[in-house]
């Protein structure tokens, strides 16, 4: 059985999407289903390509017993062919991805992460804490973690 291929997308690929990518892998491995997924992340912008994830978010993750790393990359049109699901952090990312999509099939792969958040409202975004203080990073971590659990639960249910 082929793994489900997922790409998490935010603006710069240094805060929200690498957190989502790594939390998904971590959570799927804890559930014993990590082998069923191929996961990556990307940004709609090229501003931080090659950089490591934001140290403030990594500190928050470490304080919760989870550490991760990686390097930012920009989302490419060819990613629509590579991935089954493209999970965006906010509506701005959705719009950027839809502009890159070359078919309706590509557009059907695009979803908001908070669609899987039990506390998310329609069109709810994962807030970008980049320009804020510590509390914003804590809040974003909580939302991403909760949404990842919901996404994984949904994907496991679909495979049953």
C-alpha cells in the first residue's frame, strides 16, 4: 500500500508548517502508523529558503518534550503531483496555492489544517506568531498539535 503523501504549507516554512510536519510524523509514529505517510513542508514564499525552523517555536516544542529541525523550502507547482494532500495554515496560503494549481484536481488537494481542529471554526487559520511574543508561539503550538491529532484520526479512519 502506497503511503499517503502530505505537504504542510505556510508563508515562510520556518514556523507553522515545519512544526506541523514534524508533529505529524511524531504523532503518527506514536500511533504506530508512521510508515503509512510521507510528510514534508514548504512555504509559499522563498524568503527563508534553506533556513532552520524558528528557534522560538523550537524552544516551545522542546519545553513540551518534542524537538525537531529541518530546512525551509519553497512550494513548487510539481508538488501538486507529488502530494495527495496539501495542508495550508491560513487563507492567504490557500489563495497562493490555488494560484499555482493547474487543474481542479490540484485544487481538491488543498485544505486548511484547522478543518481537522475540533475547536476550529469554518475557514479558521493557524495564527502566525512570528511578530508576536512567547504566548503566540504557545498558542500556535497548541492549535497545530490539536489539529494534527484530528487530521491523523481522520486519515486513519479513511484507511479502515
